[in-house]
């Protein structure tokens, strides 16, 4: 469960990525980067690299 109340947008994003299945974390981070929510300075623990292409 992710507790999102009172958190900033990037903190909410981080909390949701933390509870996501490891297979999807890299994709979620890339999408958050494209939306301007996640930056290189944000935490990136234990991400899984996926091959390019659709899921």
C-alpha cells in the first residue's frame, strides 16, 4: 500500500513505483521522466532494465 496524502508529485510517483512489480519500474520511471515528474536526481533503487519495444 502506498500512502500518498500530503506528498509532492514526485514523492507520490516514487511511492507508486516502489510498490510496482520490478518488471515495470524502469518503464514507469521513463514515463515519469517524459512527464517531467522524475529527474536524474530522484532516487532510482533496484530498477530492472527492459528490452526496447512495447510491453
